[in-house]
């Protein structure tokens, strides 16, 4: 098959080989102008950037998928007391642990399963989970029944919650990676998906309140409706607005980590005899993350060694065999190498873990002990309003991914601010009668701090993933986005444990009844 390659200086940075799986000069695709393995998706992405309508539809699609993917998690939390009045902590644990295990395992098998298969599995899990919770909710509501029936009902509902946790984790990790793949240059899809996850909090609580409290539906009817509607819309949006629109443009395996659809009309584009490549002039980096100053320094060395003759360099780069890069493809990595690659992403894992642990400790521990009047009703009122303001802050900040960018240093400062926010909340709740903290123990300061809690958490979420798009080399972007997402679940798990002790200590200081455990201090 004849392949036309323009090696003129003006076209040197945009050489295009319309065949998947070739190495080529990457300055039109990669931030550091480093060579990389290019799939047909990257070639098509450049064409899609010229079609604002197609990108707008995908932005809407990712926003809705982010909303629907995380809403089941929120709905289960909102229905926790309906499932187990005295075992809310069990519901919270079932809503966290399975998802954490899914995200921890993803780096070791994600490339074997296509996005279509993963999102299909997430949609099925969502349907089965809601159906399971709805089916067993009648047994839990029957307080006059035998203990065996109640225990079986609770087990069935916890099983449904565990399936929701797995669904949310699988869907979130996959859609984060897919958003980064489809729009790696500007991160618009990543921001849209993040914005949708920010809306999931208000939507999930509204779904539960509207159907069960305002319309008087049972939990069973509420879950069955969610099983039919949410899962169908979730997969339908993915299939028709993302998969079909994408696969129609790609010659071959349209999406990294497995195909969404095989396009028979374009398979003749794959070369079988001789592979034409544009060999890079320099060796690839060994690690996926490169400091900008190191990139600039090595570029100067390459320029000096080549004598500035870039034309000759490109002309001599046509080979019959692809070059052997120093970096290893994800699919060829061993388990140990993948684990080491996950550890190398610690600059993004630690901030995300810290901010989640601090904000969920505020939400689940400290805020339960604050109220502007005596009694449990006042504390419940503050808890409800502060959570709504927190959700507003999360939505606003998660929608800011393309409004501005932050440095890696700032990404580390924001979780520190969230930790200080947690400490301040605790001190105000524990010393509300002292003259200094009593000034802050007022509605305006505390509600403002609740809003800031959401703003800090959402900012670290969306801008942390945006930094991955900017900092991590393109062949590892999807892997990094999926792998780093486990920091959220790990932070929530730690925060859930912390919340029990924070609540117990604050209840002890303020002499509130109802703590599940005793304060260890």
C-alpha cells in the first residue's frame, strides 16, 4: 500500500500516517514534542477539534454520564436510614469498600477490556443493584416479621449497595480515562464529566426526597424506577452520543484499551507488508512524568548534537521497522511494573487522597455535632444545609477545569487548606462557648466554611486530573487517570473511620447522647 509522507519543513510537525499503531513525530500531538505510539484516535482527534458541534454534543454527553454514574452512590447514602436505622455505618462501608477494590485492581487488567464492555458492565451493575435493594426493601420494612427475614433483607440491601459501589468505581475510572483520551489537548470532556459528578450530589438527594417524601413512594418503587430509567439513559448516552459518533470516524480499534466497534469499511487502511514510521531523533523517557526544565535541557542537548539540521534528521527517519522505545507499553508491563507506575503518580494521588479524607471527615464527623440551638433537630438542620452548600461548592469548582489552571504546587496547597478547615471546624464545635470560637459559631461563618469545603474539594478533583493531562506522557494518560481515581475511595474510607471518632469526641465534649462509640481521648 502506498503511503504519502510529506517531509517538508513546514509539515514536519504534523506528519500524518493514516494507519493505526505507528510511531511518528509528536509535536502536533504531545506537549513535550516527544515521540510516542500514535493510534488512529489521535489523528482523528485533530480533525474533531475543527468540529465544535461534535465536541459540544460530547461535552453534554459526558456531563450527563458523570451525573448518572455517581448518582446511585448518593441515592444509597440518602436511603441509608431507610435500609438500616441502627446500621448506617454498614451502608456507608458497603458503598465504599467494593469500589475501592475495583479501582485498586483496574491497573492490572484495564487494557484487556474495552470501554464499551466496561460501561456496559457498569450499566448492568446499576440495574441489578437498584433491583436488589428494591426487592429486599419490603423485608426490611416489615418490623413485625421474624429476625431471620429482617437480617436477610438487610443482607440483600447491603449486597445491592456493594454493587452500586462497584458500578460507580468502574464507570468513573473508565469515563475519566476516556474523557482524557478523546480530548487530551484541552480537557473539555474531563471538565464536563467532573461537572456532572458535581451535580450528582444534589440530583441524588432530590431523587430520593422527591419520590419518597413528596410523592410518598416506597423505597422499592424508587429503586425500581432508578433501575429502569437511570441505567438505560446512562448506557444509551454512552452508546449513541460517544461510541457511535467516535467509532464512525476511526479506521480501526477506535478506543484505546479495546475496540468499541470494528469498522469493516476501513480495515484496508491497516498495513500488512511494510510499516512506515517517522522515527524519533531521541530516546524516549523512562518515566511518564517529566519536569519541564528537564525537557528543555534535553532538547538543548539534542539540538546541539544534531547541529540544528532537523530536515536531514527527518529525512533519514523513514524505516521499514518501528523503533524500539525505552518506555514499555502498558499491555507489555508486568504486575510489578504497573505497581511501580502507579506509585510514580504520587504527586496526584496524595493531594486527592488528603482533600477527600479531610472533607468527608468534616461532613460525616464534625458537622453532626454543630447546631445553632439545643437539641438534635437543630443539629440535623445544620447538617442538611451545610451539606447542600458543600454540594454547591463541589459543582461550581468541578466546573472550573477550563476556566483556569493551577500549578502542581497549588494542587498540594489546597488539600493543606482543607486540613486546616477541618481543624478549624473541630475547634469551633468543641469550644463553642469560648469567646474567640463563639464569634465564629454563627450561621454565616460556618455556612461559608461549608461552601469553601466543597470549593476546595472540587478544585483538587478537576484540576488534579487536568494536571495529569498536562504532565503525563500521552501513552500513559488513560492509565494514570484511571489509577489515580482510587485515591478518592481510599480517602473516603479513611474519613469514614475518622468520622466515628470525631463525632464521638465532640458528642462527649458537648454532652450529646447517641454516639455509636466512645471517644478514645
